C-alpha cells in the first residue's frame, strides 16, 4: 500500500506512487476531505492510455461530481474494484484501500516532476491550493 | 443538458455564464451515479411515465421537471474546495437576490440528502421559513470550472418569472464578481449540438 511520504502529488490533488514498473494513483487526504462523503467513483477502463493531466474519471459525493486527472502518462493496468462496493474507502483510507487505478508509466521519471510530500504540504498552505467560495 | 455541458467545457476560464431554460414537456433528470431504473421507476410513480429520463453530469438526486424553474450557472471553481461550501454560497446568493424582492428564505442546515430532489431539503438547499423546499441544485467540477444546475418551485413564492430571473441574476452576480458572458457563443451551441446525441443515447442514460 502507498505511504504518503513515498508518493508524488499533482496540483489537482492526485497522488502517484511508483514502484518497480507500476504506478498507483489515488487522491490525497486533502482532496477526499473537500469532496466529503464519496458515494461513487467512475474509474478508467483497464487498457486505456491516459496522459498526464488528462481527465480520466469522476468522483461523486453528496450533490457534486468531480473530474480527476491522471498524474502520469501510461496504460491503465488495474482498477480498484473494491470502490464499486465501498466508495467511502476513498474517505477512510485514501492511500490504502481507496486507491483508484494502476498505470504502466510511459516515462517513470514523469512522476518525479510532481511535488513530494513536503512540497505538497507547502502547496496546501498557498492560496493556489484552496480558497473559499 | 447538452448545452450545460458545452458551456462548462467551453466557457473561458475565470468567467461566468448563467442561463435559464424551459422544458418542451414534463421530463426527469437524475444524478450522474444514480441508476436509470430507479429514476424511471420514480418517474412512473410520479405519473410521468413516458417523459424523457436523462442522466446529468452533475451529482444530486432525481428531479421532476414538471413546472419547475430551471437555470444553470458556469462559474470559476479554480481550487478544489468543499462542494457543500460552494452549494451553500450559491443558495446564499439566491437568497439575497430574493430578499431584495421581499421574499424571505432560509438556507437549510446539515441533513441527509434524499434520492428525489424535492422529497425533503438536503443540506444547504434553499427553503421557505415554513421548511418547504424552494430550490435545490447539483454540481459538477471540471478543469477549474463549476457547473451548477438548479431547480426552483416558482409556485411556492408566486413571483413573476421575469422578476425571479432578475433576482437570481442579481444575487449570483453580486456573489461572484467575475466577468459574466451574456450569451452562449456560437461554438458552445455547436458543441451542444454534438453532445445532444449523448444525452439521447442509452449508452449514457442507462449506463447504470
């Protein structure tokens, strides 16, 4: 399972954890808390080629649906089937049982351009990360 | 529904667009992840068998469009923030607009969302002081923009529709001081025409 300190983070709040030739993707603790109670996750199909920053699915919570974006480019090799039965895993365990999908990265170094945990924590303190409406 | 999605996708970042629309006849829309069978069953129970039953790209519940006042708002939602917070702000804005017309409303407190939009107030719906639900809506966030799709029961307040439109515009534009487009651009309408097939398709409407 992914550990927050081993992940890289996109400004759109997805995390990616690259291990060997596979990258696991999910959304951050901050993202799940802002989305509130997740009731459904629409994941990309296995075999789909996704691009860095491309919208590749939706997370639905009470009243709202959110696009999420792939933090790396590559081919989707697996999706988290458990989310179909228990989407609230995203809220309870965003780095463990609440992962979204796995990708065979086109370029394993792509993830390195994303923020590490310390940088992401700093990013969360900036107005660019979150604001109010 | 197609034009709403086209506006969400093509409205320039940082701008807003608010539009009002009517229905050719009774219709039913339901939330992105809801089941078609459930929505169709609820439509039948409501006496709307035969009405179009269409999946939205927003969340939320089943809405019966049988005399409601509907509008949609594309707005900047650049940072990921709480949907309930955005939803509350929308309804505070409309409340302010209605207040200027002498209509008192209340933003509902936290509670449980119902499967059908007007069964009971959901958190932060706009309700009358006696608790009846006046306005509910649903949201979609995509690429730093938000789409709000709202449904209001005009018969509960008796305000002329033109005054109601003005109240909504005033409230929303005061709350979101961004540039607002007055009309959809030709490219948005072209995109809506392309998306129309999606909203007529079983692939979309019956995907769950």
